[in-house]
C-alpha cells in the first residue's frame, strides 16, 4: 500500500486525463444527445432516418471499435487526429447516441396535454418545446443521464489503447515498474469510484435545483 | 406541422453543431497534424524539434517508467542518444506493443524503439535502422517445472506470448506446424505474461534473458529459463516506409554511438555486461 501512496501524484495525472476526456465528452455528448433526440421526434423524415441510423450504429458497435475507426481508420482518408482528440470525439459520439435515447424518452414522457396547453396560449412549437416541454423532460432525464455519464467515466479506460496515459494505463505502467498488481489496480478502482461518486453528487444537486420550481 | 421551416432550421443547426463539436474537441489537442505531406521526414522531425518515439513502457529493463515517472531503460537511453545526435528532443509515447505499428503507420509516431525485431514480414510495412541489439530468446517455465525443456515439449500445453510480437509470429508459423497442437495465449505486455506463468495459468512462454533478469532480481517470480536459445533476434528502430533520409540519419547516429563508446556505456548500464561482438 505504501507503493500506492508514493505514486499518488502519478495516479492523479492519470486521473486528470480520465476526467478531462470524461468532462469534454460529456459536454458534447449532451449537445449531440439533445439535438439528435429532437431530430428524431420533430425532424423531417430524412433527418429522422439519419438520426436513427446514427443511434443504431453507435449503440450496435463496441466503443473500442469506434475508437479504432476514428484513431487508426480515418488516417487512411487524410484525417489524423491526436490521441486525446480521437478519444473525446469517439466518446462524445458514442455517449451522444445513448443520451439521445434518454432524452427522447424523457420528452415523450411529458404529457401531451402540456404541449396542447402551450399551443392554446399561442406559443409556437419551438417556444412550447423550449419553455414547457424541455424543462420538464430534463428532470425526467437526469437519473438515466447519470447512468450514461458514469458509464462513460469508466469506459475512458478503453482510451489507453490509443496511447493516452489515463488511469488504467498509469496502473499498468506502475505494475511493470514494481512487479505488484493488486495495490495498483485496487487504487485505480478506488479513484474511479471516488470520481463517480463526485459525478453522482453533482447530478443530485442539479436534480434538486431543477425540482425547486415544483 | 405548421412551421416545418423552423425544424429545417433546427436540423441545419444540428449539423453545424455536430461539425463544430468535432472541430472544438480537435482544438484541445495540439498533437495532431493534418497529414502534411513533406517528402523528407527527417527534415520534418528536425523542424518540429521533437521525435515522437513509441514504446511499450512495460518491458524492463528495455523500457519502463522509473521512480521519477520518466521513461527509462535501454531502449529509452538509445532513443534519447539518437535524438540528441539528430539535434532534436525526444517525446515518448507508451502504448501496448500491438498498437505501436498502427500508430507509426498512421503518423502518430515518428519511430518505434521498443525491442522490435527486424523481420521480413515487418520490412514489408516498415523500414528499420541497423540493429541496435541482439537478444537470445529462451523458453521460460516455472521453477518447479521440468517437463518442458525444448520446443517439442510444447505439444498440448498453453504457451503465452506478446500479442503482435515477432515471438507470436514465430510460435504460430514455425513452431506450431512442426511441434503439433498447443494453445497460444496472447498478452499486451511482457510482465502480464510472466505473471500468468508464475500464477500457473500458462505452462511456458518464450522471451529473452535480459527481460527476465530484473524480475528475478526483484524476487517476484519463481521462473527460470531452460534449454538452449531457440533463436536469436535483432531489434532495430522502426520508421515509416520509404524514408531513406531518416533511416540513414538513424544509422549514422547508431554508428557514432558504437564508435565513441556511448553504446557500450548504455549497454553495460542496463545489462551489467559488455555487448557481445
């Protein structure tokens, strides 16, 4: 265990990259998720088809394969992304698809009467969406969204395969240095756990704040 | 259905944001180049001022993380010295061995210095510098195992080997047809394969003796090398194909190191003996 304490700075560096990739991907995944959900619900037919296709591909193939396609595959077509860029892009696109399903469900869960009432007061569909439907849907979406985000935090370990020295890779390097497994893998397990607790706490706060109006 | 226009606009916005989000995250990483096609990669490295060198980082004493959390070891010292002689800094990227070649080919790396054995198969896709080390490869088993002493004894056993390594190709293409059926279990780094050997999950592995020494020194494992060397491998610095200027510069640097004794100093530092002539 002493070894773990000695190497905490090194782990923190790994944790930094894990967090970095997670937070950036969360941000873009959120945007992608909202837009794709709206596109699937309200978009013209061709856009719905594209959105469905996208969700189907992202959910139906392993994240690691997607990361390899982006990192190693795109190079053949002249797009050379750095490790971190490819990692963030891959995770955003992947989590965005999952989130879009969450949001779609949440939007559909808002009673139809709400939309009708909004229209009755003279709102346009866009206004109704923004002012009435969306605020309610976000509340419904938070718990499943938390699932996706925390899942993503852990899936960042796949990024080690692209040459990013995040938490898992940090542990692997230390194992090779000291020839012991258990303390290092336990340590990163604990770090992942602490980070996911942090994310849950933040989401809980958001949930509470959004509930205040009710 | 009234304002279809509004949704078309949203759709347009969606596309823009999707594209922007891709660019936005791109801007967070300055390590990417959009495949600039200068002919001479030596000049490219020199003008960048750094050479990106890929290595496993989990293969002591060749390449591993030292106490100061820097890449260290024989490979790292060789790479540093070569870079110094090219007049550039070196930037190490640690990656699983099987990912190194794809990374080099997709221009994420400039060179691989990670005990990559020079083979004809690899020469089809990579170029190599002159060899900078020769390793004898032996069979490695648990200390109390006396059943396996030669390749023929592999029959019916489980043999571990690094994924994508020259040893894997050798086991699959040469040993397997000759010896008969045995199971090959692949690993992403050397340490894990030796750990599994120690834990009894595989019967044997093949590796070179220098790699074994620090592990035995650290008293971690009850393992031993047996029999005569099954083969002798030469490792070189791997670079992308059709890169004669870079290869020539690397060879010149390696030759300079050998001539002025720097190479011997590095070799002795890590292996405690003079390099074989």
